[in-house]
């Protein structure tokens, strides 16, 4: 009788293992971990290198308390737009209209608050309502009329820029009342005291470090439970300590400037909410499914039209948030506001690891991509680099980021 060798089936995920197992599991092969997560690890390394480079080139000015605060204030609206844009790109679309929507929502707010004399909060609510309406307009044409998002939002870019000119009568409006200006220029300082620094800012930094450590350990436990590769526990601790040191340095610099910017709190809340939305909700999984394989998503019962519609409604809402922040920062509304903002947001998403074909990307990655653009722009401004050269550098960085994504795809395909 001939014996037949059979391979044993793979063992099921060890769902019953306790979190204590995560203390001893993992690999110390740092190179393998980096190569397995090349897209995400690459942007973090790039951010560190760019920050260090400009710190040297500017003799440390780029890392001064005042300059770090200015980076937060000057680029916060681009980071807000990047959150919505990365979701749109993950879903396999693009939105070219967000700069015009920023201008329109700021214009509506300015007309109501400055020209008509309404309370500042009425202007904010009206701007958000206009943003949602614009998003619903785009969502209808994309999701239900079946017109490609590129065409719909290109038309929207022209349409809403024209409406901005009509709303403002081709003139700028300023200034906003002090309460409205606090959205982008306000600080929380002195709530807990501090001798030469703001203790409250340091406390928020410490809470952020603790939250990062707890979230990281929970993710590690989940990956070990489902037999996914993780780094060894010493490497995990080293990563938490390194990230924690960066966060506390950032908080320390803010604490020695003007305290905690209100706009940074708004941005942090948005990152937390949308990070959970994309990773932990049915809607988030459906966005990834649509961008990754539209046919499979439809066969799986995903309501593609509904998800596409709400993706653009969400983008309109975040564009309105960015419009409020920008108009508050500039203390007025201008017909040319938001010019080229859509390109900065798209660049942040792609540099942050989003794939040109959809289905890949993270909110945190988009934030890192936006920070890379912000640090480069700020550093070159401090060095007095000509604006034309700055555009060339940004374009080359975006091209390299997309080429890196294409290289990863070919590398993954050849290894199969």
C-alpha cells in the first residue's frame, strides 16, 4: 500500500492568547520589518531626514519654538484638506475643487459676519453648511450620474471660484471679529500655570504619548493573536520611546512659545476621528474595498453609490473646515483664496503613501506627507529660496513619491 503524505492545515488564529504573549513574540530583524512595510516606514524616515536637513541648513531656526508654532498655524488647513483627500483617493477618485470650496466657504462666512453683522458662530455654521451642500453636489454627479470625479470636480473648481467672485463682488472683506480670529490664531496658555512655559501644553503632550503607547500595544496584541509579524518587544519599546521623545520635544517647544494652538486641537480631533472612521468602521472598510477592487466590492454587497456620495459630502465638509481656518488665519476673505490648495492636499496624500490606483493609504500617512511638504516649504522660505525653485522641488518630491509607489507595486508583483 502506498502511503500518501498530506500537509497539515494551517493552525487557526490563537484568539485565546492573552496580552502577555505579546511581551515575548516578535522578531528582531529590523531590516525585514522595514522592507515589509516599505511604503509607510519610508515616509517616516523621509520626514526625519528632511527635518534634520533643514535644522542644519537654517542653523536650528526651523526647530525654534516660534517657527514650530508658525508651521502649525500656516499649514493646518492643508492638513485638514489632506484628511479628506486621502479618503477620496483611497476610494479611487480625485477632487480638484477643494481650493475653490475653501474660498467660497470663507467668502460666505465673511459676508455674513463682516458685511451683514451676524455673530461669528453663524458664519462658521453657514460655511460648514455650504461645504456639505457642495459635497452633496459633487457626490450626486459622481455617484448617481456616473460622471468621473476628475471631470465633476474640475467643473466644480471653475464653478465655485466663479461663485466666490460673485459672493464677494470681486473685492476682499476684512477684518473678522476677535472671536472668529481665535479659531486659527488662538492659544490655550496658562490654564495650569508654569514658570516660563505652559504646563497644560506639556500635559497634553504626555497624554498623547500615553495614548500612542496604549494604542500601539493593543495593535501589537491583535497582530500576535492573528499570527501577523511584529517587531520584538524591545524594538516596540524603543519605537514608543523614540516617538514619545519627538512628541514631548514638540510639546516643549510649543510650551515655550505661545502655548497650545486651538487649531492644533481641532486638527488632532479630526485625525483621531477619521483614523477610527477609516480603520474601525464599516464605512471605512467599504471605502478601501471600492478603491481596491470595485467589481469585488459590488459583488460583496457594498452600496457603492451611497459610499461614493458620502465620501464627497465628507470632502466638502472638511474643505469648509479648512475654509474657516484659512479665513480666520488671514483675517478676511479674498477672491483668490485657496489657490492651488487642491494640489498641496493631493501631494500630501500621495507622499504619505496613498496609491494612485486607490485602495491604499492612511490618515496618519497623509498627515506625515503634509508635514513633509510643510517642513520643506517653511525651510526653503527661511533660507530665502526663490518661489520658482520651491515649486520645482515640490514637484520633484511628488514625482518621486508616485514613482516609489509604482516601484513597490512592481516589486510586489515580481515576488509572487
